[in-house]
């Protein structure tokens, strides 16, 4: 199977590293994105996202002529779609997946498809999304045949291959991780396996498209349910005056127990989102998965309440001061350690609530960003360096266990709320 030209649709945190790694294998890659800024940045050999090592690979791929970005799709032998799959805006509270980006990407590539092409959906998707994508493609190109009607003999092959890389380690994991490859037919799986063979050193395991979709959702739901258990324990332990970090260390001495660590909630683009894709399709059956989401989604408000308690504690120890005199420093805004990604971040939502509620000075320490999100700036929060925040804070709130925060020496008398147990 020959893939002389490969097109990656959506050049974000997943699509750009994928495009660059394939281009580094000396394949011609056409990256497509609707964001002109992203396209221009990439064509200069630069990157518009933060991911270790990615800048060098993109720079080399563009300079050597293997990677080019464009707004308009062009003909290729394989298309990898890595566009967002958020919730529907109008149904925000019901957590219904929004497939309009996949639909738009399908409609955009349909005119350039030709017999023998392979289309792979990499976006995290609810079960059935790959079949839906194939239906949109077929609707736009009645002159071509697709697996849903022509099976193994189809002109176009279609597969779902979910991405499971860890932000911050994407370049290594893209190559090293095993891949689940869910073709709509066995031939589709075979074609997709050949494509990933270009750059994946992990094992490629084939299955159906629906199972591949569910596999990705299951992986993240497993993580979410287990984190919810740890988060629930942290709330129970707080009430019972037990140190949850010590408790978990002790319980994990049991040979068959492995409890995860609690935190300020669960964020990011995946774990906090994907379980809802199962719940929205099977609301009556996915009871544990839904409860885990609710436990994890409730944790940020619990942390806000703890910070308010800490402020109260500071004020009772300093009766000459009022709430207006209290400086709160939040350490970390990203959704996980050592990255710049603030999307769906529980730390950001806690900081935003605190800034909204607290009349005193609010300092934000986030070493991975150069400017605060607008809503925080508008409300008067300031981005501060570690030393500055430590020098001024009355209450320090540890929200993300970034490497930089682990060696901090806390002044005596500083009131601390530590959601990750690193300042214990
Ligand atoms: N970020 C992660 O760590 C991660 C991990 C695994 C899976 N995923 C999944 O991968 C998918 C992509 O996530 P991401 O983090 O790369 O998102 P992202 O927002 O970083 O990037 C998506 C890109 O797609 C572009 N885009 C949107 N519509 C388009 C269209 N019609 N045509 C071309 N480009 C279009 C956007 O401009 C953006 O640059 C999502 O389904 C996500 O759930 C993400």
C-alpha cells in the first residue's frame, strides 16, 4: 500500500505532532487547518502550541519540504482527521457530543477524495461517529463507494484510530504507544495499519470502528472513575480529620490495591469530557461513570470552600485585618503538571471563582504561560513569579503539582491549602 502524500486535517495538539512525525519519515504531508494563524505559523517552520521537541521537528519538516500547511484540502492518499469533539454549546449542561467539526472536515475533504484513498478519524468520538463520518462522505461523493454499502470492495477505506498520547510527551508517545485500529472492514483496518506502520513502533491491534471508539472512551472513563474514588476519599478524610495522602500510601501497601492521588478535580480535553460520550448514549446504564464525573466536577467547589475556610482561619489569627487585606496566591492554573494547557482546567475554574469572590489581592503563579486568561485579568488578578507570590501571600493555594513548586520553602505562619499533597 502506497501512501505518497498524507493529509492531516486539524493541526492542533494532536494533528500537528502527527503531521510532523509522519513528515520526519520523509513522507509528503499536507496539513489542513481552518485557522489562518496556525497555517502561517507552521509554514514559517514555527509552532503555535507548546509541546516539547515539536518545534525542532516541525522546523526541519517544513525547511526540508516534507510538511506544508494550507486552509483548503488538497488530494492525498490518506486523510487523518484530528479536529475537536467538544460538547454541543446549546446543550452545555447535558454533555452531548458535538460532531459538527467532524462533519465540516468530512465535507471539506470529500471533493478531493479519489478511489483507493483512506480516511481515518482520530478525534475522540462517541460510538457510531466513524459510521456517521462515512455517511457524510458518501452523501458528498455519490460517485465513490464506501464500506457501509460496498464492504470490502469499497473505493474509499474508513477507520477510527483513537489517539492516546499524553500532552508533554506527545512526540515520544506517538511513536511508542500501541494503536487500536478500528476499520469499518478488515481491508480498512489493513490499510490503516499500513499507514501507522510508517511511524508507529508500538503494536497496531485491529478491531471494529465501534470497538475502537468505545476503547478510547473506556480508557478515560477508567481513569476518571479511579480519580473520583481518590477525590471522594480526600473529602471523607477531611471530614474525619485523617491525612488522605498517608491513608492512600498505607492502603497501597496492600498487594492488590492501587489507589490514585486526589486533586483539585479532573480537567483537560479528554478525561473530563470522554466519559460523558458514554453517558449521553446510554444514560440509564452508565450510572457509575456518571457519578464519577459528578464527584470530580464537584471537587473544585469543595476546594473553593476550603480556601474560604483558610481565609477565615487567617483572619481569626489576625483580628486587625479584614478580607480585603488578605492576599491569596494560587500556584498553578494548567489542567495537569508541567504543561501550559488551561483547557477544562479545574485549577483555572477554582482560581476564577476565588478571584470573583475575594476582595483582596489575587496572585496567580503559572510558570508555563506568559499572560493570564482575559477573565482573570479583567477581574484584577495578576500573574506573579514564585518568590513574589511567596513574599506577599497570606494564603497559598497549591492547585497544580508543577515541578517548580515541589521545592518551595513555605514561610512559617503561611496558611496553606494543598490540593496535590506536595507541601504536606
Ligand atoms: N489534546 C490531547 O491531549 C488529546 C489526546 C487524545 C485525543 N484527543 C482528541 O483529538 C482531537 C483533537 O484534539 P486537539 O487537542 O488536537 O484539538 P485542538 O483544538 O488543539 O486542535 C484542533 C484543530 O482543528 C482545527 N479545525 C477545526 N475544525 C476544522 C476543520 N473543519 N478543518 C480543519 N481544521 C479544523 C482547529 O483550528 C484546531 O487547530 C479531539 O477529538 C480530542 O478529544 C486530544
